[in-house]
C-alpha cells in the first residue's frame, strides 16, 4: 500500500496527536532526501531556496501538514515543518499571539 497520500485518499486515524503524527508524514518516504527539510543558510542562496521549495512541495502533499506545522511552532524546531520555514513559523506564532490579546 505504501505511505498515505492525498492522491490515494488515505487519511490518518482521528486519534493522531502532536507526537504520533510523524508516522504518517510524507517525508518518511525513503525515496525523499530528508536533507531538503533542513536547508542550510551556509549553502548558496540558490541551493537553500531549491531545498525549501522541494520540501514545501512534499509537505503540500502530506496528510498531516496541519499537525506538523503546529508541532513545529510549539517546539521552535529547526527545518521545514508543516510546509513552513522556521522564520515563517515564528511569524505565524507572533501573529497568533497578537490575535490572542
Ligand atoms: S508536513 Fe512536511 S515535514 Fe511535516 S510530516 Fe508532512 S512531509 Fe514531513
């Protein structure tokens, strides 16, 4: 059957949480180079941008993108989580805090 995808209309079970969602991440596909999810600012800007674009393309097809983005925002993790860079998640966190005031 392979990994769950939006194309094969597979959706993960409802009991997913901020820890176990990773089991359903499209980035677990062994054909995908996981390095793209951790683009390095020390790489050339072209390579950095190419890795970010490639990672975001994978995330857009991932069935747990929302949970992953939430987990990445809470944990302040490095890399691409939920289709967002660390800077984008930081911005989103600021906006959410402002809206809560
Ligand atoms: S949203 Fe992206 S980083 Fe998160 S689990 Fe899915 S593919 Fe992996």
